[in-house]
């Protein structure tokens, strides 16, 4: 793939233009692209190398959609690339100005780093997509809310027949959880379920394996929410 084809993506050009960490790569890419059609013939051959001066590179950068600090930053960055042996510089004896050409190693390095940059951008795009999917899943209201009136008898929940509450929920385990009475309190216990049990707080979901159950506490099991009621609170409500 050519350098020009590699920077045809708007995302890559935007990153090269806005992230200072890619400054040297931007100038290396501009110089490497200058050697390819349709720009290659615009250079000046000096010592068997097709070279380009600052003014030529500035015009080419504009056509490529890449920033180029013509008067302040270009020579500084290109000198850094010369020290790295990715770029060569020659002095025009007639004008006294420097001209630049990219080495084979420099062009290979530009292509390699552009490919790496593209992979990073693809990964970031995938991460954003995953984050949006997760947010949608968390904000989606559950299809059903079940209310369970507790007693001192153990209460089991799952998809398997024989549970006290049997639900057809594809995200729930066969024997998902139980609630039992112990030492004056009701205890919720997850039974090593596949997707876990989650305590539903006003603004949060918190995974639990064992917890004390207060009146009106809600737990998400699979995609189902279960609200637990204490028997004494039910009696008070009936009396009122």
C-alpha cells in the first residue's frame, strides 16, 4: 500500500494533525508521500536523490490535508528525522537552502507506523462500541419485577422446577439463589450462579454473594428483578 493510500482515511489524518506525539510521523509521511505520484516529478534530483524543499513540502502537505509548520517547526522536525537516519538532507549550492529526501528505511518506518496507528484507532472504535452496548444494557428496564413475601422458611429461586420461584429467564441459573432466616435476619445467598446476583441500589448495581435482606430490598437475578418483603411489614400494611 502506498503512503497516500494509507492516509486517505479521515480518522488517521485527524490524529496526525491533532496529537503532538505524532509530529515526527506527520512530517515523515509528508516527505514520503512527496516521492509518489502525482508529486514525485515535482522534486529536484540532487546526487541521485529526488529532494524537496520546505516550500514544496508545504504545498504537498496542503493537498494531503496534513498540517505543516512552514516557517517555524518544519526544519526542526526534519533535522530530528535526519539524526534518526530516516531522512537525508542536501544543501543546494546555488540557492544555499536545504532540500530533503526520505530514505528507504524512512518510508518503511512511515508505512509501519501508519499501520500501527490504524490498528489503535480501530481498537478505540471497538471499545467505544462496547461501552455504548454496555450502557444500553444497563439502562434497559427489566421485563418483570417479582415481589416475594419472606417467611422463616428457606426460599429458593431459579429456572429449575422445584424452586419456590421458578422463572423462565435465559440469564438465570437453574439454582440461582436462596433467602433464609438466621439469627433474627433474612440472608440472601447466591448459589454460584453463572451470571451472578446483583443488589439494586438507587443509582448502582452491586454484585453480591451473601447479604442481609432489608424490607423492600431488590436484587437482579439474570434479567429479572426480585423485591423482598418482610412479613411484619406486610402485616403493618394490611392493618393500616
